[in-house]
C-alpha cells in the first residue's frame, strides 16, 4: 500500500516539473499562428449487422429427368417475290384537234385549226390551218384622210415524222402561204387633196404565193461506232402579184462521228436561187463545206473548224474562208462559265428571205449577199441558283455589203422600199436574265445595244440603237394563264431624199402587251389579247404607222 503511495507522489513530482518547463519555454519562445483553429470531427463508420438464421438441418435434393428425342417434321412453302417495277407517270390524255376562233377591233378575225395524230411508235402526222386578217384604215402623217391599211395572212401546212427503225427517222412537210399586204405608206406630198382621187386599195396591193416542201433523213445512233447524219433537201416557190417568181433549192447536211473522245464533223450546204420577172433573170449559187472538231469534258469544250464558201453570181465565182472557233470553261459548277469565239459567214440574201423581214419591198428587188468577214465575241453565262440564270456578251463584227431599207423614190407614191449597201463595223452588247421559280412563274429581261460605224451612209437606216424586252409568264393552277410583255425600242432614222443632211427621225416607243387565258376545263378555254395598251403611235418603217391599241377575244376548243 505504501508502495502505491510512493509511486503516486513520484508521478505528481514529475508532472509538476514538466509543467514548469513548458511554461518557461512558452514565455521565452515566439509562436507563429498559421491559421485559426478549426476543430473537426471524423466521420463515424457504422457497422452494419444483419440478423441471420443458421439452419442446421440440410436437405439434399436429387432430381432426375429424361427427354424422349423425336424428329419434328417442319413443312414450309417458298413464295416467290415479284421484282420491283418502275411505273411511269400516267400519260395525260391527248386530243387530236384544236379549234380557235377570235375577233378584234380594226375588223380583225382569227381562225386557227390544228390536228395531230395520237401517240405512236411508227409515225406522227400534224396539220395546221390559220387565217388572220384586218381591214383597218390609218391616218398618215400630215394627211387628213384615212388610208386603207389592211392585210391578210393565210397558211396551210402538213408535217409528218416516220420512224423507219430504232436508228433512223424521216421528217417531211409541205406548206402553202397566201399573204396580202397593202403598201399604204404613201409619201403624203404625192397624194391628191381630193378624197375621191385617193388611190383605191387594189392599186397598191401586193400578194405573195408561197409553196414550200422539204424532206429530211436522220440517224439516232447512241454509240460511238456509227456515223450519225442529218441531211435534207428543200424546195420553195414564191410568186408575187406582178408575176415575179423565185425558185429556191437548198440541200444541207451534218455528218459526225466520235473518234475516242473527239467528235469529228462537217456541215455541207448547197443553195440555188433563181428570180424571174419579165426580162429579168437572176441566178445565184452558194456552196459551203464546214469541217470542225469538238473536244472537251464536263468542265470545258472546244470547237475548232474552218468554213469554206463558194459564191457564184452572174458567172463570177468568189471564194471565202472563215474561222469557226469557240471555247468555254465551266469554272464553278455552272455558276460562272466564260466563253470566247470567232467566226464568219456568207449570208445568202434573196427575194423570199427579204419579204420575211419587210413585206413592203419593191416587186423586183434583187439583194446581194452579205459578207460577214469576221465576228469576235466573248462573254459569260451561268446559274446563280436553280431559278436564276444569266448571259452577258459582247460582239465585234466586220460586215461588207450590209443592206439597209430606204424608200423607193422612183415610184409615184414612194410607198415601197429598196436597199442601200455599206461596209460596217458593228459592236453589240447583249444581256439576258431569266428568273423561273417554277413552271408557274417566270421573268425574262433582255437588252441589246448596237453601235454602227459606217463607211459612207449617214445613218444605219431603220436600225435601232437599243432594244429592251421584259416578258412575264404566270400560270395559276392551270386555270388562268397570263402573258405580259414590254418592248422598248430606241429612235431610228430613215433616209430623207429631199434633205440628205437631215435624216427623218422615227421616235422611240414602248409597246405593252397583255394576254389572258382562262381554261374552263380540258376542252374549253377563253382568251383575251391586248396589244399596244398605251396606244402609242410609232413607225416600224418610214411612212408606215402601225395600229394603235388593239384587242382580241376568242374561244378555243379541243376535241
């Protein structure tokens, strides 16, 4: 017991000494506090104990089973699946005939009939008949009385297409035209002042009979091993009221074949033109051979050739050679395609061709050929989107023997035209923008600017400086169709034989036209056409005023 007391006393003494030592050190030492005291308590981990039952009784399970194997017969039937077929869209119903009747102011009747055979793998036949006439009377400049200015245009034609086999096709056709025009563009100073003395319409009438027949034979080979061809012959007979007759015989053909990736081809042309009237007998023959080669791929294409032309006139033969080169390169997926080229040609001018341009010509007019020495051009075209396309170009041409219409002062009333020739350097700027959202709506804006440099003539008679066209088409659910056109033409000049230094000015004009068609059903439709809505007075040819505002309404029936 005493031992325990001595031990406790010794432990107390030792602890007392330790405490004094600590106090002594604390008093004599510096203490640096790093941070404030932050007491923490460690997480307690709970011991999870689940109650269990120890079953000392164990039962042994001894399970035995047996399977009697037996074959199972599985019967099945194979049902074939038919191959997939691409069904074509249902064909729309075709009608053989269409009849259109209409009537407008200026006493203008219209009758038109068309016939076409239905779908066939062997041949197609088409017939077209049309009559359009007018009995209008118009006021001439500085003349009080109206002059009869009617016309009559008639056509009857038949065309056929026959498929000889899968690789050959024959095209043929024959047409008959009878057109009557009044040469009403009198020089008013030559007209009598008395109304009863005005020339009768029979005195200044011109009539043209025209028969045209042609036949063509062409191949349809799709492989590169065969020679493809497209050749035909045409005959045209033209007769005017004064018994002037022109016979035209023309043969033309294109022959081409691929040699690996190059296309070797040639165009051949032979034309004879004979004009007979009284003692006048004029004969002209033109022969042309135009070989060329085409190479390229999906991004670029090059055509290079040389044209050879022989022109025979009055037993004199002239030979001409023209380059025929064209290159284009697709830079960005049809977005921008620049192109350049150079060519030339011998333009065959004849009586029948001139009538198509100006029906008020002299009845015995002979026109020389025009030599387009060269034409250099360049431009770019492309697609901004699927809806928007464009094409801009510039042309520079040198033309020898270009013809211009002037009034024939050798006649009493100076109411017909002859031609004057000159050598011309012509610069042409062209631009086209087409916006077609769909088949339902489209806009086409087209502009052309012409700059003539003449050797001898004062002005390019009857030629405009610029032409601008805006055409709009709109289709509303195939029920209402709208056509809206605006034509703008610049000032033009006509030769003044009585003051050669002061040409006659034909003022610029704007022509606005509107066409409406309402389709009641697939058989019946009604239409209205409004021309020159602004009722502008303008002259297409000197001394020849055109009709002002005119309207026509009619019906169309398919059966």
